[in-house]
């Protein structure tokens, strides 16, 4: 049986990389990839802890919900990125400084 520590370490590493990516990058695609890393790290930890606590389905249910949430977030974010690219020549997240036009 696998150790819980390995999964927690991997989840923590994914979370830290996701936060680092979101904070340091200005490209909207990289920011979205950082958010996906954070969501996947949370899903991994939910599944690992559920398995560690006795093969309950709670972790898998939360992981499925997180995958659905990530798909919806990606669809909405892609629409936002396309609108930013339509109004500005780049997808740099620091360029848009006003809400409407």
C-alpha cells in the first residue's frame, strides 16, 4: 500500500507550483494553467485522504466536482481571454485596466 506522505508531498508541490505560476506570470494562459494546477492538487489530496481513511467515496466525489468546476472555469476563462485578445494586441493580464468600453 502506498504512503499518504508521497501523495501529500505531490499535492503540495503542485499547489506551490500553481501559486508560483499565477503570481509570477503575466500571460493569461499561464495564469489559467496555474489555477488548474491548484485545483488538481486539491483533487489529489481529497482522493489520497479518502483512501487513507478507509476507501470512502467522499474524496472521489469531491474530485469529480473539482474536475467539473475546472472544466467550467476553463470555458469561461477562455472566453475572457479571447475578449482580451480582441480588444488588446496581447493577452497580458496587466494590460486591461478598465472594465468596459
